[in-house]
């Protein structure tokens, strides 16, 4: 299969010509996979999606529509407190309140549903599915989304896990030496806080998480879902790309499905997922479509506060895509531990793979 065999790490020190050259290199692999027969159903997700893609494929094999399979898969992450980027246990906003964003899309019916800044509901993707199926609207936010979830019987609960509370408090107390919060020097020794600092404590790259899952059924039907607790310690009410159709996710029955994780504002400005689908419509492979979209994101990253000393984006953005034939691909702006994706195909175990990328992250930086 293409992504497993030949799409190794590479440096594309950002020229469109170089990106095009890499896309050309990728084509024989895609062709070889086509000749070998690409297995469907298939699901592709962000790096935290190993269990989710497996369940999504199992669900499709059992007859679920791709969008339902996607929601079933990501529910694993939403319920898992060790995933601090999604659902229960997700890191809160700057006020210590967990606000969740999620969206779903069904390529066959060309319908979508979404919720943003939703509090106290563990499974926002399932609420988004109800918005899609039980309303003639697409996006509900804040209190309105909560009222809607209540009306549909979703239980309310405290979503702030002890680990997330301790990490948030540490951040709050150490964010500035000029406010009224005083930290305790021993706090950095707390196992939960240490875990966070080791995993995310880099000042150069903003922490990111989220799960996107795109699903393609045995007959080529497509659906997708993105769900997140959003940027860590965000403004109250800040909404990222995840619940925005076209940005955090998009699918089209004639083409494929795509989604994004990482720096949400970058995906919003370049309408990330929709752009990937449009590049696939022009005939590019999923990986080449993701790379072409990221090239555009780089060109659109013009504000100086978003660029490093070499003029490259400071933040990372990851894209994931599947076409209706079942080929998959992923790419990131920056290489690194977090620039990976997960795939599961019918008859195979889920796999964690490296995304293609535009810039190699220097070893000194995480
Ligand atoms: N894209 C999400 C957002 O901007 C965050 C993430 O993926 O980490 O809210």
C-alpha cells in the first residue's frame, strides 16, 4: 500500500517545484498499490487514532455508514482521560473550563453537523451527529449546543479530570510573574505536571492534539469526523478549525475525505480540508493533495508573529486524506514525533505511520 511502502520522510525546503517533484515520486507507489488492490473499508486518523481507526473499520464491516463509524471510533478518545486533547480529560481554556468542538460530515447526503464551545458533554461528536440528523442547521455553539444536547438526552458531567486541572493550574500560576497567581516550586515535580512538560513543554511549537477520522466504506461511501478540546488554555469561546466544515473536515462523494489537526487558525485561513479535497479532485493522490495544501498554508502565513526567523510558519498543521478508491495520505508542515497518522484497512491491524512534511524540525527542537 502506498503509505506503508515508500512514503518516507523527506525534506522539502519549501519550493513548489520541490513539492511537485516529491508528489511525482509518490505516484508510482500509488499506482503499485492500485494494481495490488487497495483494501476497503479503510479509516485514516491523526496519530492518537490507533484504536479509533480499528473500531471504525470494524463498524463499517458490520454495516455502519462511514460517518457513524467515524463517530464510534473517536468516542474512544473522547472518553479516555489520558488523551488530554479530546473530550473528557481534555485540557481546559484559560479559565479552567473544558470547551469542546466537534463536527461530522456525510459525503453521500452532503450533510454536516457541528457543535462549538460545548461544555459538560463528553461526546460532542455524537451531539454533532444529532445536529446533522435532527435539525436543518449545521452549527450550534455554547449554551445553545448544551441545551440541544440536553434535549437529546446526553448526560452532563464534569469534564475536568484531576490531571487536566493540575496541568492548567501549573500553567496559570507560571504564565506571568506580574499577575496575582503564585506557583508552588514543588508543583513541577507532580507526576501529572511532569508528564505534561515532558510531552508538550516546548515553547516553540504550540501543543496540539485533536482527533480527525476519515472513513471510506467497502463501496466507496465516505464520511468524517473531527473532535477536540481545542488549543490548550485558549480564550473562553475561542473556536478553532475542528468544528468548521471545510476547515477541520470535509468530504465529497465524488472525490474523497480530509481533515486537519494542529494550528487551527492556519487551517481556517486556507480552508484546509476543503482545499485537500479540491486538489484530489484535480487528480492528485491524497498525500500530494495534503502537501499542495500545506504549500498554500505556508504562502498564506504572512503575519510576522506566525513566522520564525527564516520566514517559515512557527506552528504545525497536519492534514489527513482518503480518496474514494481507498488510497490514503497525510502531511505536516513540520516533521517530528507528532507528525504521524494512523490507518486501518479491512483485514489488517491498525498502523502508526510518518506523515510527509515540508520542513525538517531541527533535532534541538521537539
Ligand atoms: N486544531 C485544533 C484547534 O485549533 C487543535 C489541535 O488540533 O490541536 O482547536
